[in-house]
C-alpha cells in the first residue's frame, strides 16, 4: 500500500477539528519503523532501507495495535510518545500479514516511565451503516486532529497481503494531510473501532478494519502463540452464465459457486470436497450466484467472511454442495492454508537461491512476480503467471517451483546471457523439488565434466554448463562481493 500521506489531499478541513488532549494524546502511540526488503533480482542482498511512521492504538498491558504493513520486514521499530519527548525500542509480539494487523510491545528500557499517564483504549462493538466515527491524527508538532466520518457501506477487502480479503468499513470523510502516514486509529463512542488501512482522497472514502477481525486477532495472541486465520482451501467461480447453470443442473432459485480447485491437504480436501462441486450454502447462509450472502447487519457480504471472519482454526463448518445435481452436506474442519507451491507472500523471509557459474536460480513466489510493476499480473512472464494461477498442474514432485531468474554474463554462461525466467525440470538427470535438491544435483556433474540443465516447456529445452569453469566463476563471484552463493 502506498503511504496514506501521499494520498491525503488538503481538500477541505471543515470536518477536521482540534481534539482534546485526553482523547488522542493519552491513547495513541507514534510508531517509527525501519523497513528493508530483499532484492528480487539479487536475492543475496537487501534493498535500500526505508522509514515509515504511523499512529498505533494503545491497549491494556502496554501493548500497541498497528498494521502488519508497519511491522513487516522491519530491521528496527520503536514507540514514541504523542508529544515526541520519549521513545522506547519495540518488538513484534504477533503479526498477521493476511488481516494486516500487528501487536507491538516495548522491548526494553524504562517501560513505567514511557507509559506513565497514558490511558489504553478498549475495543468497541461492531458499528452499523450510518454510524459516526472519528479518525485520530497527530501532527509533527503534537497538534491533535479528529476527522469526523460516516460509515456508508461494509465490504470484504484486501489491504496488504494480496488475495486475502477481510471485513472492512467504508466511511465518508475529508481528511487533512498529517505526519502519521500508514496507520491511524478510528474511534466510535470513545472506544477503538478499528484501524484506517487506506484513504481515497478523490472520493473521500476511508477504509477501516472491522472490530470483529481485530477481536479475533487479539484473542489469538492471548496464549502467547499466534495461529492465524483459517482457510477452506478452494478456488471458485460464479454461476451467473445461464448455459453454465444449465450444464450444472442448477435450479433457478439456487445460487452457488462452482469449485474450480481444491488445494492439496487443505480443509476442503480433507473433508471430501471435489472440483466440480457447487457450493450453495455455508451453515444457514445461502450463497448467491456471485458469491454473496445476506448478513443481518451489513447487507450483502462476500462468502469468504463466513470462513475467515467468523471462525478460528479447528472450528467445524457445514457446507451444502450440489454434486452432479444432487445435494450433499459436508462437514469441514477449518485449518491454516498450509504450504503453497508458489507462496502468496514472503514477508520477513529471506528468499532461497543458488548462484552457479553466473546462473541465478530461485524459488518462485508472488513477491517475485509483483516486482514486475503495478500491472504485474499481465506484464510478468506468462509461464510463471501460469504456475501462480494453476499450481496443481506443476505440483507433482515439487515442494517449490524452481526457476532460472537471471544470467550474469561470465565465461561459463557465454551464449546464454539472455536466458531468464525458465522453469527448471531436471539438473544432471535429477528432478528438482526445491532449492535444496537443486544444490545437491549440482554436486554431481556428468563424467565428462558438464552440468545438464533441463527446462520445463522452455526454449532452449536443455543447456550445458562446464562444471570446472562454473566452480572457478563461483569463487570469483564470492571475491567480488556476493556474500554467499546459496541460501536454502
């Protein structure tokens, strides 16, 4: 997400008024983060560090609630008092990239002195459409601001980790640009309602994480461990098309979603759901043709909230599906999403890689693909995008998808300089399941001193690398600044 600071415009300050000292200055904490991500093109190195600044909500027990965006990939994070007179190092107690939430606590220092005189917020009840809420801000000079906003609708949105959607309030309000740019507390009737996740200055729409999601996150952290939200593990498509509905034998008064994919070892897989089933209800809630159901308070909400927003790992849910036109009830025990062939996010994880003779091999992730720019879903290499969209076609024999990401021009790679983004099938005749098996395979060149590299559906199909020349180049690359030739 781009900095909210860059999005906020000085459109109008009619709805922005000074706040009382008791309401803002004693219940919010400034957060300062130093962020450093791994370099996608040079996986042994990190990109230049950047800084982020936000406002977190002070909770009981000297804990501070913020977004995962503020705490992901941090090399240093600290808490700062509202008047900027005190700072204290912080640590991440729990982080959930999917819901975009993180819980911080002081790491060391004068805790009693830092929190003296401050008043923690308590989490309030869910709001309704039409309710008034306040967005809290602080200027660099310590001036408190409150933006009044009105909740206009409720939706299921993704705010940080792509592809993960959670209940979000959409409120209307004109915000003034302020120094805290990544997280702002949103309050209703003196209690914390949620955290601001984004602001559309043009339409003056404020996205606020719903308290139901925050409450589940905080409950998950109480025992000192963090599990995360559950997943059913299916891919679906709508049943709007009349011809498709006729082929599925769906009555006109039945909605439903067509199950296009079952993730291996997922809750759906364990429960016996099958590709081709039509999911028509979850519990007592009927699922419409486009995947929406009727929420008693929020109106039409996307079906995923019934799984990811209403339950925790280990809960059982009942699904009604139509299989070949016949109704079937299935009970699924919800679990975490489990390992993916292509991880959707790799926050706080160093990428696995191998450099051999100038060839750079990596394990594919959505993070790598997103480096191709804003429109990466259409501009990234098509063969790698196909793995992301249809992982089941590549799953057999693989734990991760290994590919040749780039080629450094060296005497060992002469003629191969333009080869990149090709999927590895075998090295020296050995199937490649992940970077670990790739490293082991390169330890066994053929008797004639050559490494044989085979690509999956690539051009060229096979290339050869002189083993002795590659070893010489590897030693030179280490001397020239690459800290390590591999990470597994």
